[in-house]
């Protein structure tokens, strides 16, 4: 599923619901935020095929960052704070 297509079909429907807080992000908001972040990443010099490490808490904006990376052709590498040195 491409988020842009879903945003056009159901812009006001919840795409993500935070289990703990109940906060939501609609498909339209997710699409708009991922476009904004994709432009920011491009402005910072990242190009198709580059990798970005993602180290962040459980937050609605995590998926916007993932979609921004995907739509930009970047490789998103989630980093878990519990990783050991060997991992």
C-alpha cells in the first residue's frame, strides 16, 4: 500500500493510533508529514540509496520518518537502544 494513494482515498481516517496515549495520525497527516520530512532529508544532502539510522522513542512521527525514507529511496535502519555492542 502506497501511503499517497491511501491518503487520497481516506485522508481523514486514522492511519496510526498510539496504543498508550490514544493519539492518532490520519492518512492525510501521515502523507503530508512524510513529504515534509523527505524534503528535509533531501535538503540535508541525502540521496537515493543512502542509509539513515533511526533512533527514537515510540512516537507517531516514527512512521512518517519511515515513509519519508521509503519515498526518497533511502534505507532506514532502526536502532534499538537495547542493542549490545556486538549487535
